C-alpha cells in the first residue's frame, strides 16, 4: 500500500515542476486527458464513471487463460512456465508465491479498496443533485465492491488490514497491522448489509451490483466463516502448522460457537433464496430427462434461455472489445480445432460425476469401465469433452479428417492405403496430425462456458458468454450446507434434490455424514470451473486428500474388431473394442504435493518489507 502513496507524491512533484513558468495562461491550462478530483464529485456522470472504474478490479472474472481450476483437482494447466506448479507442488513462498492474477493480488485489491473509500468519502456529502437516488446507488455499489475485494483478500490471505478511509499525503504513518479474521468478516458483512439496503428495489444494469448480489456475498462469506478452516480450534486439530501458529485470531474465530456461525450463514443464504424473481427451474418434483438435464445446465452456463435467472452478478464480454474472457474456446479447446488446450479436466473430476441412477462411477465395475461415458450425470455432457463426444464442425483444413465432428483423444487402429493395419493418434491428442504441441495431457477438454455456436471455432473468433460471480444455486448450496451442519437434514435434502432434479438426477436419501459427503460432491459437480473448489477444499480442510492428489489422465485405445476394416477413423463401438486406463500424470509435467501452509497464501516479501507491522502467515 505504501508504494501507491510514493507514486502519488512523485506525480505531484512532477506536476509542480512541469507547470512552472511565466505564462499564466499556460499555468491555468487543464490537461485534456484528466479530470480534477473536485470536478468528479461535482458532476453525477463523472462520479458514476469513477464508481464504474472500481469494477475493473473484477478483471476477466474467472475466464483467464490460467484458471483457478488448474490449482485444484478439477484440471491441470497444459503449458509450462506459468508458475502454477509453485502452488500445486507446495513450493509457494513470500518471495515467489506462485501464479496469482490481478483478481486476487494483494496490491491490486487494495488499489480498488482505496478507490471505493474515495467514492464513499466524497459521496457522503454529494455536490450534485440526487436525481433518481443516484447517490444511494453509487454508495451501494461502492460498499459492495469494497466488501467483494476484502472477501477476496480474506479467503486467500486470512485477516488483513481493514482500511475504511482514503489516506492522504503527508500523514504521519501509513503502516498498519492485520485485523483479526472475525473483525474482517464483520466488516464485510456490514458493508454487504448497507449495500443491500442502499440498492434495495433499484433496477440495476446488467453487470452492476444489486441488492441480491450483496446478499449473496454476505451468504458466501458467512458460510466460509462457519467452516472448519475459519474455526481456530478445529483448524489447530487438523493441521500441525496451524497448531504451532501463535497469531491464530488472524486466521479464524477464537470466540463464539460454530452453531452460532452456521445459524447466521443459514439465515443469510435463505435471504437470497427468498428473492423469488431469481432462480431457474428449481420447482421440479421429479428428475428432468437426460436431454433436458443437460440442456438446463448448459443454459445456466451460457446464461441463455432463462438460465440467466440463476446468475446474480456477472462479467459480460462483447465482440467490440476483444478481451481474454471472450477466448475461452481458444484457451481451453481441443488442439484438433487449432485451440490451446490450456486448462484440461483430470480424470479425478470426470470420475466423480455419478451414474444417472445416482450410484457412483467405478473403474472396478467392468460394465461401467467398458463404456465410461454412458448413462452418466447429464451435467457431464455439458461440462466435459471426452473421447467420442460430438462437437463443432472442424475447421476447413481439418474437416476431411473428421467429417463426423467427434473428439478424438485416443489411439486407434485403422487400415492404411496399402491395406495394412496401423495405429494412429487422435486429432485432439499431443501427437495430432493437426497440431502436436497444444494437446491435452489428460485426455479431456472443458466444454462448460464454451459457446457451441459452430461459427466460433478457433482463435480468430470471440464469444460472449458471461462469467458468473454469484449464482442463485450457490446460495441454495450454501443453505443446504448450513442445514446439514445444523442437523436439519430434511430441509437440506429438499433444496439439494431440487438442484439434482433440474439436472436430471434422482433424489438423495442419505442422512448425517453420508449426506454431507453427497452434498460436497454435488457442489463439486454443480459449481465446477467456477472458482469454488479451491476455496471449498481448503475451508473444509480436505485439501490433503483432494488438492494434494496426483493429477491423472485417461489412456484410450481402439482396436478393430475381427473382420472390420476402417480407413478413416470415427468413434464406433460396432467396429472397435475400446480399452480405458487411468494413469497418473508424468511427474515431470506436474508433481502435486500438499503442504498445510497452502491453506493461506503468503503475503509477498515486498509487502512485508514495506510494512513492518504485518505478521506473515504460518508455514512461511
């Protein structure tokens, strides 16, 4: 934070030097590319533009080339040299925390918090007309954004310094201590409540905070607050690193009871569910068909055909402004389509999708292992591109190699021009005849968030699928979790089964610990690739057995049946016998290892050096 004030001081000095001279007209000239601060807060349009600028801290949402899913047991990142393995292999340290993008980087979050503080300070006594309650609206948005950026800091770093005013030049001291976790949670909750009150009943433009998104943020942070990692006694019992840390209040609650915290979390989540103008197809009393289940889930992911009712706050993308968030297909798509195969799902994830009858998928079951992608949770088909899955038409230069447009991630036997049998690599493998440097290491590709429009195929086209920061369904799952932890199994199953019915899945009937396990897997599947798994596995303190697992891949071989002759491959069980084998990723590519220090990221060494009042997180 101190660096920013040095920058301001330097800028002031440069400005003072640059305006010296004998021409009064020159001295009084206003820069054409800048607006004086006093002018901003005297004009409603400029004030709104300032608050709009605070949203820039949201970045691309989660649709970066390097996604948070690749820090978890959802996916791995294909390309080397991106510093992701610094975290996944447990090597994160204050000098090199690992790959941390702008949406979770300490300094960038405080930059946006300062902007929110400036807005709130200047909007306390506005100097422009409060037409259509614009002052309340801007204050509400600023409150929400400040709360959101603090919630980002808290869930990555633990308790952080709470700054609730804009510092000025010339203050005696800019050094601050970290606040406790409880103080941070209370601060975020208060901002959410005030934002919701200020924004209540207002019709907000898409992409701007509203009453329900403020309620959803409150529900999320209170769900975190009630979880294992945020309870000091529980965290110490599950981690020797936390047990040895003497500043426990920075990382969790040392007072109150978890029952009290779960009760608050439940009430906050229910307040979101009571917003009946939101939600999508959660009134079903029986499972949808397989086809409808897939379509329902896809409509939510694409924010189409009513699915956008599930999205409470999103980040949109337009063709006129070509941004990274509009290139999800390029970043993650198959190399046989000239895409980059960036964040590719691991078999650990795919195997956690249940069978359609609600039973677990198992490779030890010969029938299931023979046709692993048949009769699975309908959400699988809207989430994962697997061997044999139908996808878009290939580009013109590849179309002749695959006229049926199927994903090819295996090795297959064909008959060549000489009549001899030979083995060929699929078009979407790392030995592809299309591109042999971008293929998936795992045998899978992401489909979720990728526009299925055939016209959007390769790196020359962008898509306009928004990123969901908050979903109604997330609030429903938060409510389910609180109900389970409070022993209210019947209510938990009521809402959990509504989510499953929409997806075409049968009801869950378990209770107690078994219900909690089913819930956690349901959350894993429903919210996959939405930046929840990284935080969920940590707050539940199950990271050693989830995030710490070795990533794995599926190896697929197709051999011609007796008497069959195929010269141009396509997926065809009538012509081929397929074998599937799950193997760990080569340790040379990625060798995951969990260390308990990773429950929180380290505060960067530079920030520690700038502020000697900060205390580092445990294990660093």
